[in-house]
C-alpha cells in the first residue's frame, strides 16, 4: 500500500490566484498545469487520481504537491538552472 499524500489546504487568496493562473491566456503552460495540479490536490484527491485526471505522471503530481507545501505559490515557479 502506498503512502498517503499530505493534504493541501488553500487560503481563499491562494485558491483565487491559482484559479486565475489556470485561466489566464498569458500564463506559461507549465505554470498553468502546476496550478491545476495543486487545485486538484486541494480537493483531497490522491496523486494517482490527479495524475489520471490531468494525464501527467504520478511522480509529477507528487513533486508539485511537495514543492507547494514547502514554498506555497512561490514553489510553482521555475528555479534558476545551474550555469
């Protein structure tokens, strides 16, 4: 049996910001997907459920869930690449 993913609880402001990122035309596609992943996780869905719904690997969902829990919305941004 797999591990239980840590739940994500969003503030109203975070919820609104993430929803806006999923709808904005100018949002980067990757950022929009990350926001959708977090929103789905916040609905209480497992990594597996979210991965099936959004057609991404389960590991991707787990990665962004962890990053969001650690750094909140700032964690969804791309980190600088090493030179």
